[in-house]
C-alpha cells in the first residue's frame, strides 16, 4: 500500500476507500481478483477458545479466518442429500467387503 494507508489495519483501509474512493495507494497493476462483491457484514461472538480453534483451522486450510467461517457457514446451510449419502455408504460397505474377501483369499 502507499503512504496514505501505511499502518492502517485492513478494515481501516477498506473504510478509507469506501469513504474516499481514492485508489491511488493500491497496486492497480497487480489487483486482487474479485469475483463477488460482499457488502453485508454481520457480527458473531466467539469465546477465546473457539476463535483460537477457528484461526488454527483456517491457517491449516491456508485461508483467512473470515473466509473459513464464511465457507463453513455456507456449507452448513446446504441440505444433505440423505439418499445419496446412503448410496455412498452402501457402496463403501460393498467395496470394503470385497477387499476383505480378496485379503482373506491371499492369506
């Protein structure tokens, strides 16, 4: 970032841009790809233990904690197709049974 936004937190930089629409401090030759404009913010409270766990999981996943939380929330809101899940479970059970038979024959 440039001189005007040096030392600002990410939220402060975003607020600065929202108020001024001054992009002169941004690296416009190498912009961050933006596919979705997210303009709604909600506030969620976590305990120290919960946020530490989320931060650790986000780090392992290689994403920001906000992206991790967003993805988890959206994934949790998708209904599970029980019929498809049952079919996959039956298929896995059949494959495990066949594998056990092959191993038993080789023993």
